[in-house]
C-alpha cells in the first residue's frame, strides 16, 4: 500500500498501462470505494399531467456524491460501471434504495410511482427478476409503484429473451417504459412484441419542437402510435411553457423537465411537492 506513493510507480509502466488506462483504473477503484462507502444518492424528478398539472410520478436519477469532486452526474460513471460490471451492484443498490424511498414516502402518506433506469447489463442478468422481486417483497412495495425504464437497444439486443423477461415482469405488476424513444435504430415491430406501458419522448425532439417541423412531426407520430397501442406518453426535457403548451395540444399526457422541477434529493423533493400542491390546489 505505502509503495504506491513512494515515487517508484514507474516500475508498473507498460505501453498498455498508459495515462488513459491509469485514469480509468483509478476511476474504477474510486467507484468500488464509492459503493462501499455508500456515496451514491438518488435524486427525484417529478412527472406531472400535461393537462392540469397533477403529480403522477417521479423518475429516480442516480448521482455520486464524491467527497473530493462533489456531485458527479451518471453520464460520468455509468458507462464505466457498465464496462467493469460494477453496474450490477450499483443497479441493485438503486432498486433497494427506490424501495426504501417508497417505504419512507408511504409512511408519510405519499404513494407515488417511481421510474427506475435499468442498464443493459443489469437487465440481462439472469437473477434480475428474482432480485427485484425480493427487494420489493422485503419492503412490502407493490410492483405497480415501480416503473422500469429500458432503452430500445436493450429490447433489441436479444429480443426474444427480452420479451420473455418483460412479460414476466409485466405479469408481476411492474410498469414498463421505453426511455429516449425515437433515438434508437430499432424497428417499430418490437412495439408489438413487448408489453410496454409508456413511451418516453426523447428530449432531443422536445428541444427542437418549436423550431423544427420535423421534430414536431416525429412527436406527433409517437403520440399517435402510443394512443393507438394504448400506451402513455411522457415528454422528457420540457424547459419552456411554449413546449408544454404545444405538447399538451398535440396530446402528450405527461411532462417531465426543468420547467416543472430539476431532479432533487429526497428532502427537497418533498418540500417542492408541498409547495407545488399548495399552489395548484384551489383554496
Ligand atoms: P434519462 O433516463 O434519459 O434521464 C433524463 C436526463 O435528463 C437526466 O439526466 C435529467 O436530469 C435530465 N433532464 C431532465 N429534465 C431536463 C430538462 O428540462 N433539460 C435538460 N437539459 N435535461 C433534463 P441525468 O440525471 O444526468 O441522467 C442521465 C442519464 O443517466 C439518464 O438519462 C439515464 O440514462 C442514466 N441514469 C440515471 N440514473 C440511472 C440509474 O440509476 N441507473 C442507470 N443504469 N442509469 C441511470
Ligand atoms: Mg430515464
Ligand atoms: Mg431519457
Ligand atoms: Mg437515457
């Protein structure tokens, strides 16, 4: 241990272990420590009805509260966690933490569906269904309060396996959402094969909604498709009232984005909710 700091590190040098690999290796080590030291936190972003604004759910988004570097967003560590397999314990933690959060909220009289992002590797795990079922059983959380977010590529990777898994999850009562819908290169045929409840319209379309007629046309077709197939639609990344109005007029049911609120840690979320409901409930 002491040796690593005594300036003789050069003996480990090899062309393979260059600066980039070292940075990765250090990051991997830090990620492992973060797990042990419980440095991950879940933030929650509200989802509200486009029409009327009623709170309908929240998405759980992981952050890494690093004691030295501060709050690190998932984009900076989830890919490495995927590559190294650390996503499995991290993913387990996320599910357990969502259950614990549900328990705390239910104790306060708040029953709110939480959407959870799954990673490809986590979903492919053979023990995934047993693990998540166990986490819910242990905390007494009904599966309909958990929405599982998958991406198109996760569904396409091994479509038959994925369909079998999703059918089991659906039968257990979980809700299934497709995240970043419209950005993958997948065929629409898979919408017939999977028991999907929700299409999440990717924020790249929402961003261009008012400037780009093509983006609006794509959103229109996603909403029409969802309606025809009996699925709900959630628009991600809604930042302006103009976007919200347009989405609502075009029949999008649920809105998520900075216009409503940024993702917040537990306490701030509950404070936000109290204020939000006081504002939107007529006296
Ligand atoms: P995502 O699931 O598509 O999540 C939406 C992202 O958009 C979040 O970024 C959220 O903070 C951000 N966002 C929400 N509203 C707005 C808005 O109005 N404007 C803009 N510009 N951005 C908005 P975040 O939290 O950095 O997460 C990034 C991605 O990391 C997520 O994309 C998801 O794919 C992944 N991720 C997050 N949490 C987890 C997790 O627990 N497990 C796994 N496997 N992946 C996660
Ligand atoms: Mg998501
Ligand atoms: Mg998304
Ligand atoms: Mg995503």
